[in-house]
């Protein structure tokens, strides 16, 4: 690992794209503003369109205009940015890029450290990695790291092919596969809540937990990403990565040390212990949905099939709910339910840990519903923890009433969550800390699990659309839990 204020040249391939403008430049700015970057850094933006340095710096300044009240001169920040028109498929461009990188290295004294951030369509990832190596861009006196955006492949086979291509040019410890959920403050908090609290860890198993629910719901629809989404769907877009990663953090054994290797090794064990399904069993464990028209925030919204670049007869799912079973000593018999969807009622990512009821409870009248203890980890947009307990009612009787203890993490944090995740991850990558990036072993196991589900769904056309925009998804998602005697706990509205 290096210093906390690392020096490097960051090369962003896809510098004129949506991700770079919306997330990467604001994140680099915040690192700079917060003193997490030394003055010794440069950013080289790479894309085909013929921009000048000045055009590019204006784009960068636009993307950070939200911070205009800061005491930082935007021109000074933007002076670290340089543009290099470039077609990644044309080998002749790489030498001139290398020359620029060498000169910036000298100018900004970045010690030959380079980050290559691939913020481009995934079909370029393999070629780019190979060309960077063959044209000598990775041969410097410092370190070279490759940051790869999602999706990492379309299924296990294509992910493996891509991984082999990349591994010919970069070692595993030089590869940083981004899963931006791992950069979220409250996702990183899962381990701390579990392993730094004497009151949770002894109860964190199938003896005391009846089920765990992970929900990531969005109000937005697929918007202008129809082309990508048609070949992805919610299963590949959210489940294969973010949902399974959160599940692994919730279910893993305590690592013996807080090193990337030890943590990853525990996560891998959970993914290996996921009970496999046959294609025919998928419908017992997984439910899919696609949004129809509906009212969202008082406005009528079109159905998924009416979107741009979407097949009017599309079989693509915009919602997935599933029951995961982990076949190990800690979790056998305790289901982990996951649920994610677009155009739902709330924008919310939340984890609910439901504890088992006591075998007998003196403080309830006969026939009255018992309120189970719940630990809710609010990932976003509200960040915090709520512990639902029972306490004596404020009267002379002996009955109890549900109460809650709340910790609000937003009070300590005035920043937007998603860009902040990129900020954290970029800084980690610059420091050489790969803990919150996904290792190939995790990617491979996740794809193997998800591939069975996609096979089942590709073989059978669904009855779509099956949920209204602005709802909580299809009825089958409720039925999935009802057959086990549970129900989804509602997710917290934006502001509690
Ligand atoms: N946008 C988002 O919120 C998220 C995006 N991602 C991932 O990030 C990656 C980028 O996404 P996004 O920014 O939305 O994509 P965009 O389509 O907005 O941007 C693509 C970029 O690639 C450049 N480009 C395309 N072809 C070439 C080429 N042959 N040579 C050089 N540059 C080229 C384009 O510029 P030009 O046309 O000038 O060449 C543009 O800068 C994708 O892998 C996506 O899946 C992941 C999570 C969220
Ligand atoms: O990776 C993705 O995540 C976003 C949701 O991210 P969040 O941080 O806003 O929860 C999702 O909209 C997108 O489809 C997916 O590609």
C-alpha cells in the first residue's frame, strides 16, 4: 500500500461519456478538495471526439459546477486535466498517448504511477488491456493499475474469456473490478456492525435469525439505457454484482485479518456455499417482473416496453426477487431474500435482519401479533441503522409495545451517496487497496449462480408486464415469502 495522498496519472478511457462526467470528475474533485490527492496528479481524458484541452477542461468544470460555493479555484483544478483524441481500436494512437503520459509524469512528478480507468463499453475492455501492454504503456518505473467498469461479461463463459484476455496483460493484483456498492458507506459498515458489536455476532446465525431481506428498489425506469438493458435485465445488472456482494458481506465468517485476501476468501466461501438450483427449480426460488405504465410521484409513466430501444414484446426483467439458501453450518435453514427493481415506489436500499421470536413471551395478550426484533441497515438514500425492540407500554399493564433505536449516518455526511462511492473507490485504487473491489473468483462464482437463472428465464417467456410503475413489484414476489411464513418489511421512505 502507498501513501494516503497518492501521486498518479489517471487515464480515463471514455472521457466524454456519462459515467466520466457524472461520477468520475466530481469524485476526483472531492478527493482534491478534501486533501486526499496530492498536487502531483494529472488526468488524461481519452475519447474519439476532437476536443481541445480547453474544451475538455470546460466539460470538467461543468461537471463540478455543483461545488461552485467551495473555496477552490476550478481553473486550478481543471489545469490538471488533459485531453487526447484517441480511437482505442487503432494501435497507432497508443505511442502518442505514451509520450503524453511520460511528459505529464515529469511535469507532475507522479513517479511513473498510472491508473487506466476503462469507462467505455465493455466490448473494448479486452482489446484495450492487450494494447496497453503491447504498446508499452504499462512499462514504467511506478505501478500500473487497471480499473474496469461493469458489466464484467454477460455470463460465466464470456466473463472468463474477458478475464483471460485481461490477465495476459495485467496481474490479478493490478486489476480493480468496480462494484460501486462496495464503495457505499453503509455497505462498508456491514462488517463493522457485525464484527465490532458483542451483541450481534453471537446471534448472527440460523439459531437466532429467522431470515434476512435485502432490497434495492429504484423509482427511475430504464430511461435512455434501453439498448444496454435489453441484453442485461435486472438479474445481470443488479443481482450478479451488487445484491450478491451485499449478501456475501452479511453472511461471511469473520476474517482473521482485515486484509483484501482474508476478506475476499471469506466472501468466496459464502458464494461457494450458495445452494445450487437446477434450471427446473428456478421458479421455486426466483421471481421476475417487468414494469407496466403507472403513476409515479403523481405522474403517469410509460411501461418498460414503450421505452427507447426496447422490443415492444420484450422478455427482459426489470425486477427480480429471490430466495438464497446458504448451505453451511451458520446459515442452513435461514433464507436470505433479495429484491431489486426499477420504477418501484421508493428509491431505497435496505437490509432487514429479522430475529427469531422468543419461544414464549409474557408481554403479549393471547392472539396478539408478536413484533419480532429487527435490525435494519439503511444503505441509501437514508443512511443509518434502526434496531426494532419491544418495551413496556406507558400504562399500568404488563404488555409491550414496539420501539426503535435509530442512528442516522446522514447527520455526519452531507454528501451524495453514489458519487461518494466512486470517490472512495478511486482513492482506494490509488492507494493500492483492493479490499472493496471484486476478485475474479467472486465474479466467476456469481456468474455461475446467475447463469442457471438466466437459462431458465431464456427458455420460458414470461407473462410481462406484471407490475405497475410506482408499485412494490409483482404479487409473486410477496408469495415467495408468504410460502415460508414471512413477508417483506417495507422499506424506509427517503426521509425518515
Ligand atoms: N453511466 C453510468 O451511470 C454507469 C456506467 N457504467 C459502465 O461504464 C462504462 C461507460 O458507460 P457510459 O459512460 O455510460 O458510456 P457512454 O456511452 O456515455 O460513453 C462511452 C465513451 O466511450 C467513448 N468511445 C466510444 N468508442 C470509442 C473508441 N473506439 N475509442 C475511444 N473512445 C471511444 C465515447 O466517446 P467518443 O464518442 O467521443 O469516442 C464516450 O466517451 C460502461 O461499461 C458502463 O456499463 C457502470 C455503471 C454506471
Ligand atoms: O449498477 C447499477 O446501479 C444503479 C443503481 O445504483 P445506485 O447507487 O443508484 O443504487 C442502477 O440504476 C443501474 O441500472 C445499474 O447498472
